[in-house]
């Protein structure tokens, strides 16, 4: 047996045959010139036509997707029409370079620029290269790169998966995902969790496994085993038997001694909300509103926004729906709102800060939210992303009041918001921890980079201490203002117990994780959760803390989590 250790990002134990992602589209020869008799104008027109075809194909796929997949596809489709990419290629074509070589070189320049910017923008570097390959394939009349076709289920193995691929994975065909690159918060990880597929990332060497090789994948432990033996086969059988226990959520999150922990869902639109409600979510802890702004050259009208919001509100009558205002910027650039020339977009004008440079957009969004809330029975809460100071929190609360929205809140994802949580929560009604960004900013570690996966985990003691500080800051007020978690950390059942022990009031996650988190929570009392939280807080390393907590939760092994 050959073992490939990696980072487990989505639980499950399966055995299946490997199918490697097809080799990437070959690079056009360096120095390739325009064919004789083909003008630069015609070559440029052909390139633009190919880019439009790629855009339209990705856009069509996004219409069939939901949630995280839909957002990823929409963002990637935008790259096919990126002005910088196409203008750079057109300049090269004008100098006599073939259109295939021109778009190849232009995309390399754009990708390098994004990578060097770091943070969220580095995440888009992969998108540009994916789009480049698709445009070149279109120019050649070849099929675009993508998931291999198969008549039988398989384990998909790749160096990394492009967003457009991960967004349209068929869980009926793909048994598990394994990549040699990527990190715990990469596109692959997020989509795997939303689809309920076992997944391991940063597993060095798996790209050398031959097609057809049988492997065992443990998405909780983060291991891939070639030529599995009896122990691995028994584990896979046990997982199939216990997975049914995680298929349904009874509708109320609680510890063993009756301490209520509302389990909410992260959604991106009405389809997601309906699916989450069907899976028993107690409400919505994160409604990502930027999804209705993507793929547009202009701001959607108040009426258009209100209609989109009401679709989500109507899925949860009488229940809480926490809506995050537009989180544009960084990895979600909008042509009518964000500045693509920022030297460091992850630390630039994004989220709430766009109101500084484009006043009016947030006000109109709040008007649309209030209008939709007035036509719905949902209990609508509204929070702003990227809040850093008490003054920003006060201004946002005032804007909500003017719009007629009574429950304003903030996202806590910037370390300064943690350190001044007491002052910030004097101005608003609640806070929600975005653990993805909070971890990234606290550890100065790009969440997409496989080599930094060990740093970029919310199990880091430093990150857990920030969570505790946030809860303590809310308690200073004496009014019991709630602090929830809506980042990916809430979907890890072991970490969910720790978060509850730290005093977090609600947990929001991809709807597919609700049953697993609920099953583990109800095996511990609140006092036991607090003891486990102290174990994690006092650990020397993230791995030590995770191992210590998991050792005290035997139910995880029983359920294969």
C-alpha cells in the first residue's frame, strides 16, 4: 500500500478507481505568427468570438448550478470578457502574433499580476488560466478541458480543479475529490463540502497515480491509500452504513443537556434557500447578496434586488434570515463598483468600504432589502462585511435605521473588529464571525495555497483566541448580544463543538453539513464543550488542538467524520 497524506476537507470514506483530469491544453508555440493572408483585424475578431463563446458556455452552466457553484461559474465567466486580458492579446495580434499565442501570453501576464497581488486576487489567477485554456481550445475547435467522462463512478484526481470544473461536478459519478494542490478553503474544498463529496487536498504525489488504480479516500483524516487492504475496505463499508445517519437533520441544534444552538444555512439565492429549508435549516446565517450583482455591467435596480431577496426570505417564514450586504471587491470585482488597478485588493476597497468610493449603492441595497422584508414573514437581520471600527458600525446601523431595518449587525473578519468588539457591538445588534477571512488575515496566509494549508486552518490557537475575544467583547455590553459563526469552520463537527464551548450562539454552514454537526453536538453537554474549547485554546499547535478534541469525541470515528 502507498499512502498519500494530505488535508482532509470534506468527510467520507470511499474506495474507487482513479480518473485523472485530462492533460491541460498545450501551449501554442513561442513566437507563433499570424497565418499568411490573415489580418490582425480578422484574428482579433476571431479571438473575441471565441472568448464570447467561452463566456456564454460558462454562463449557461451557471444557470444550471446553485449556491457556491453558481457563484464560481459566474465569476469565471467574467474572466472570459476581462478587458485587460483581451486588450493585451489584441496588442500582441497587432504586432503579428497569432491569436492563440497572443491570448496565451496576455493571460500569463494577467495571472502573474493577480498572483503577485496575493490574498483574494491570487485566487483569480487560476481562473484566468482556466479561461485561457478554454479560449485556445475554442480557437482550435477542440473540446474544452473538463471532468473526464465515465460510465462508472470514479475518484477524480488532479493537480487542482478549475472553478468551472468544481462547480459542475456530478456527485452521482464522482465518488471523491483528491488534489495535489489547493488548500482547505480553496474552490475544490468549498464545492466538495457543498456537494457532500469526500475530499482531500494538498496530497503530494497523487497526480502520478495511473487511471484505473484503486484507492481509498478518507476525507476526514486527509489520507489517500493506493491498493487498499481489508482495513480500508471495512472502513468504507462502515461509512456507507453510518452515512445514512447523517442524511437528515431533525430541525433543532442542541447539546446533550438541552442548550440550544440554532443551526443555520449559508445560501446564495432562492434555490439554495429552498434546498436548505428542505434539509431542516433553522434559518439562514449567511445570505450572500453579491450573487445577484455578478455578471452585470451596471447596478441592478431596487426592484430587481428586492425580488431576489424576497425569494430567500419566503423560504423561511417566521425564521431568521441574516443577509450580508454587498461584499464586492477583491475576488468579486464589479465593473461599476470596484477598482481593478488596486495594488492589494484583499486590503483595499471591498465590502462595506465600497460606500466610501461609490456612495448610494449600499443605500439602495438597504432600500431593496427593506422592501422585500416588508413583503415577507421572515425575521430579517442585516450585516455589513469588512467592518473595522466602531464608527463604521455606527454609520451602518444608522443607514439601516433610515431604511427601516431594525436588526443591524457586522461581520467580524478583520482582527481590529475582534480587538474592539465591545465598542463595535455597542452600535449594532449582533455580530457574525467570518472564519475564512479572519483566519487568512490573522495568519497572513493565502487560503488558496496548498503549502500554507497548515497555517490556514481555524484550528489555529490564535484564531480560536480571536473567536473567544469576540464573544467576550459582546458580553461586555451586558445585553447578551449574539455572536454567530458563518465561516467554513462551522461545518467541521469537532470544531463546531469547540465554537459552542467558546460561547458562540449560532452556527451557519453549507446545508449538507447540518445533520453531521447536529449529530455530534447532541453527544456533549455545554460544560463538556467548554472543556474541549479550553483544550483547543491551550494547545501548542493547531494539529495538537484538533487531535486532542477529536480524541475526546469518539462519535466522530463512529460516524466517519
